[in-house]
C-alpha cells in the first residue's frame, strides 16, 4: 500500500485504540529502523499489543516472512502480543494472529479475511476496539 | 533543542535501551499528535517505560507543565513508568522522575543534573542502561 494510505490507516487504528481504553502510539521509522519495530504499540495495562498494519482492496493480504519474524521478535522482547491488523476496504478492520498466516507456494505468507475470527483472543480484541 | 539534535538523542537512547534488554521504539509525531505521547516507549516485560527526552548544554533542563501532565497521563493509561531522560552534553544521560521537577518563579518546571540520583528506581535504571 502507499505510504500515505498506510499512515492514514495507522492513525485511524490508533484513534480506535484510544477510544477503547488503550494508550497507543505510531512508531517512527518502522520498517527502516535498525531495530525490529511494529507499526503501532498499545497497552491498557492488562494487554500490551505490537501491531503490524495493512490496508487492502482484496480479501487477502500478503506478508513477508522477514516482517513477521521481526514482529514476533519485537513482541517477545517487549512482552507484547503480536497482532496483524488488516483494513479490508469497505469491510473494516480485521485482526489476526501470526498463527493465522498460511504459506503460499512462492514462500510468502498470506491471511484471508474469512479466517479473521479464528482466535479467541482476537475475537476479544475485536469486541474491545 | 533542535529537531535533528533531538532525534539523534532519541536514537542514541533507543540503542542504549536495546543494548540493555529493552525493546524500544521512537514515537511518530510525539508532541504534534492529537493524543498525548512520549518520545520513546520501551519494555523488557517487567518494566515498561514512557520516556520524554531532552538534550542540553546547561546543567539544568526546563519542561512545560503541559508536557509533563501529558507524559503522566499517557503513562497512566499505558501502565508505564514516566521517565525524564536528559542528556547533559559531555556528562551523559541522566534519568529523572516527574517528582524530581521543581517549580520556577515563572511557573515552569526544572530539573537539575545534581538531583539525578534522587529516586531509587532511577538509580536502578541508570545501572541497567
């Protein structure tokens, strides 16, 4: 997705998180920093989230394996839950766990909108925000 | 301080935090976002930090009361410890609690380098990073 469109989606999600009792920040230089970093970090004290954000016109979203391993590494160090947040245009926000990703034949990773309600935690999160 | 100098100091502190077992990120648009946000958020699981960063040539550093109340508000929501991190040029980094701030006659807030070792928590932090 374009950089501007991506930033707008991040700002929208930050706003949703604040509206649900989380303190949330966008991360500066995520993806270009020398350290692994997610797009958004949020916490309400009982739940700490490291969020990678995407927006797409399709009903699935690809991720690079390297991006996912960086998200998981960051989350382990920060003691946060890694979350993939995808805004499917006209369908809204859906939340996934890295465990929901499936390998494609070309060794990319993909999540499908229809799989968004797999994890109990993510259902809880969806209800919260 | 200048914006570039401030960003460099923030990057230096992020690097120090990673080197001490914290996952740390710089916050995008801190100070201009519609939500209160610190300059850096860091966590090692047992300790979560919301950090406001400054660098100065003097032996004291002023803060605006509004900036401090925003830091404290963010930290409460995120369940983080609010930290004032000041790099005194040629003296290195010193860490303060908002409680270390003193009111000036003109209603600003100030911390002095000589008061950096007041709080036990902050001594611990200094030993860690």
